[in-house]
C-alpha cells in the first residue's frame, strides 16, 4: 500500500502553505521540466511533509531554496513524488480477466502493442510478458513500460526483484490463471530473483512523462492502473486525451480499481468491457 495514498477527504491547507507549495512546484518545473503542479494537492503535501522531516527544515520555502541552490536535490524530490507501488500480478483477478477475456481478442492480430504507463519498477510489465508467453503471444508482442522516473526504470530493466517477495508473487500468479510453475521463470541468488532474459526480449523500457509528453505509438492495449488518482481533474482529462489518441480502434484501456472513465470527456468513446476490472474498449 502506498503510504501517501490519497484519502477521500482533502487535507485543508492555509493560504500561505498553498502559496509555498505552488512556488516549490513551479521551481521544480522551471528548473527540471518535471511538472507536478496538477497533482492532487493532498498527495503532494504528504510527500513534502515527509521530506521536510527528513531534511529537518521548518518550512516548504526551505525546500525551495535547496531546489534552487542544490541541483541534485531535485532528483531527491522526484523520487519522493514518484508513485512506485506495484507487485507481480498485482490484483490477480485483473490479470485473470485479461487472460480469459482480452487475450482471445488479441490472438488474430499480426502484432500486439501494449503500453504500461507509469510502470514503476516493472513487476507488472514482466507479469504481462509471462502471461503472453503462456498464451503463445509474446513473440509477436511489444510491451512498452514507461515511467517519468529514470532511476526507477533502471531497476525495471534488470528484471530482478527481492527474493522475499516471490512467495506472495507466486500466489498472485496462480490466482491470475498461471499455468506453469512460477519458479520456472527466474533464477535466484541469496537476495534476488532474476527473471529470464527471454522475457525481456520483447519489453522496451523508457522514460515518458504523462504530464508533459505526447503519444509515441498506436497501441492495442494501454494499462495505467491507480496512477490517475494522484492527478487533479484537469490533468486526468489531459491524460485521457493522450490515451485516446494512442489507442487503435477497438483497443483496450485498463484502469485501476479506484479509477473510472465515467466522468471524463471521452467517456462516450468507450464501452465497459469488464466493469468489475475497469477494462474499457474504444469504439
């Protein structure tokens, strides 16, 4: 669970605090190009408060001073503001639905392009590669894993995850409809599970910022689960436009269990393919 997850009740901030946060986010944007100005204020404030505790500074303005005068400090805040909550076959019922309902409709395509937007350290990307391998589709698939945080993406590219998590990941895999022994897909050392290079062959990880970057391909599937909850309404609309532009006709959009497409401008451009799992199909 994300310790900074947004509650349904917004945190009340006074005018001075909001001004300080506005100036901090503007400073980060002007100096680095990373734009957090339309993130949910409650979520950003929790992250800022945590960094203030770590740095032992009394005000947000002191963080802004560090941003201006210590260039490396922006990377620290970028890591703070990044959303890095993931696991292999996260919400296995989603992967089961994808396997049983979406995959049969992908099988006749000559090639399959899947975009995991906000992929974090890549666990769900490797999960998709395993699923497609078991459905004999991996060879004709390209899976794009993107995130705004390049440090996180470097971890994703290695395909190595803590060994202590494999027991839970195995349970997720089996619940998702996995048909093999999960341990077949990795080797281990004393600390990590290293997933086989054959799974990486059709995966492309690279930096992409949903807030500032545009479409880079046309996809049959876009998966962006529990990322949009950290964006305000205007930014959610903007990202949904990006997804709409990036989906091919009859393509699938998968959101998180706390998200919906119901209230966005493009809602009429989709049908609910699996309402329980927030899978939509472009019409």
